C-alpha cells in the first residue's frame, strides 16, 4: 500500500471511529447495534468501494479490522463479516447524490412510532413538532412495519425506496436509516430524528395535544417556528479563524463538547459567540463532540445582509445590550414544556417555573416567548432573566464574561425542565409546587 493510500485509509478509519463514538454518546446505539457505511474511491486503482462496519462491532470502540471494504458489484447478504444489512446500505448508496448511510437504534423515535395494530399494517409517518426535525428531515419521516425487521429482503426493498424521497426512514420496532453526503451528516440526521422523537415523547407525557399541534404546524410551519435553520454541510468544519487565541479556542471546544455530551442540543446544532470590539467569534455548530470539530469563525459585529437567521439574532442581541457571550441551544425538554398548557388554561405557558431547590435559587422564572417575538422583547427578557425559551426556536442564554458562565444557563434549564416533567408524570400539581413569587414576575 502506498504511503498516501495508507494515510487516506487511516483517516477513513478514524472518521468511522469518531462517528461511532458519537452515536453511542448520544444514546442512539447500544454497544453493538447499527451500521455506518459510505462510498470510497481507491486512489491507486480508481475503483469505488463500499466501506461498512462489520456485523456486531462496537460502534463506540471500532478497531481497524471492524471496517470492511467491499466491491459494490459483489455485496450480498452476510458478505464476509460485513453487516447483515450490507445489501440495504449498498442500495441506499446507489441512490443519486448519496455517499453515506447510517443505521441506528433511535430509541426515542422508535418508542413514539410503536403501535399495537393488527398485522400486517401501515403505520402513519412520524411528524416532528420541533424546528430542527421539521426542516432538516423534510417535515415527516416514513414508518414501515415489516414481518422480518432485520436484514430481510422486504427491508432491502422498502428502505431504499423510502430514502429515494426522504432523508430518514423508520422500520417500526427496529430503528432508523439515514442517507447523507457524509457519515457525519448521517449522524446529524439520526440524532435529530431521535431528538424529535424524544420531544414528542415528553409532550405526550405532560399532556400536550400532539395530534392537534402537528396539524397546526403542517398547516403553517412558519407561524410555529422562529426560522428555518441553515442547511447542514460538512464542509469547513475544521476552520478556525483565530488559531492564535489558544485559550478561547479551548473554551469554545470545551463548551461545545459539554453541550453535546450533556444533550443540551443535538449534534452540530445551536451556536455560541463571544463579543469583540468590532467583531465576534462565532461557533455555528455549537454542539461538538470532543473529536468532531465544528467551525470557529470570526465575523464582523455589524449586521450584514448575507448573515444567516441564526447569526442575525446574535448580532441583534449584542447591538442592543452589553452582553459578552451568547449560547443558543435546542433543548428538547424546554421545547416540549413550551407547549404545556396548565389545567384550566387555553394557551401554552408563558413561563417555566423551577420547582427544584437549585433552579429556584438561580431563576425566579424562565420566560417562554412566541416564535416571532420581537427583538426588543427578547433582549429585555434576557436582561432581566439571562435565559429565554423561544417556542419553536430554542433556548437563548447570555453572559457578561465567559462561555463557561453562559453554558450554565442551558444546563440549568434542562434540569429544571426534567424536574417539572417528572412531577407531571407522577401526577403532582405544579401550581402547588411553584413559589408564590413566580406569579409576580
């Protein structure tokens, strides 16, 4: 093997290892489940190969001999030690524009797509109620029941057919498959799909009328979401516009890793920024595993017509405040609770009130605003409360000093939401548990 080919193969194995670890960390695989596959061209022969994880391999601890290199013309069920679902991945990879495919046991998405209907049956598609899932996954995810939901001929026919028109598809009771341009994008799509399932799972637990919410969202998505997130791309992820600022680079990377590991926002979602004199340092993919980077950019502080919707909010907050740091995360628990309606009320809550000791010490309440709340309202509430939940738009937190300071807000909000969800699951009366002073916020 030539040195250049050896280096290319080594980097390929490392990419598989990084994605495998991330799949395990975000809990959409068990120790041995799922598959990762991609098309790869041999630089010496020019021949294209399918690269796929071996059957039963530990995705969180992949070794080089767990990666199989196969000819796309000769793949077959159980080919050598490759996954028993190799034929499925080969057909997915043959779809136009597809270079990668990932299968994961997306547990939360699987939970909310189960039913007890008589078989055979055709389950309804899954419709996300959050902006990430709705926009990035194409507004719905097909769900299919098959008689043999593991490596069967029926799956070989059904899954590629579904993925010809959709980015993710679900086999009921088994998990999800994603098509992608890269294996990192496959991770991104499956993490988002599972996150959307988790939000619906929480919403159902706390009594949100999910079917009615879905109908309203499908009728007018723009009215229910703050804005459509930027399309995902794997290009430029290694970029760092301020490499000489060692301490700041470390802080961005450390904060991004904590966001991912603590599940404050799905893989490569959310954003972080630090204000400079006339520029801001910006991480547009805030949720970053420790070994999968996201770009660290330096951009003008002044508004620009080319700015993304996400970046425009950062700049507007800085323009109307003295804050030094901003974090934006898509907390699934907060998104679900933003749709909670108190008994006897007709509209979703405008606040999340801590019922735990630490949350009550840190925050009187956490304001919840509508998707298109004006910037003046958002900045005023951030001044008063330091963190705001935007229904259909994530959680915004601000700090006066460091990224560590601003990270505390989404981290605390997640725990506050978890306590409230647990109380509702137990049938407790939140109104009795909330401090009286919260009524006077």
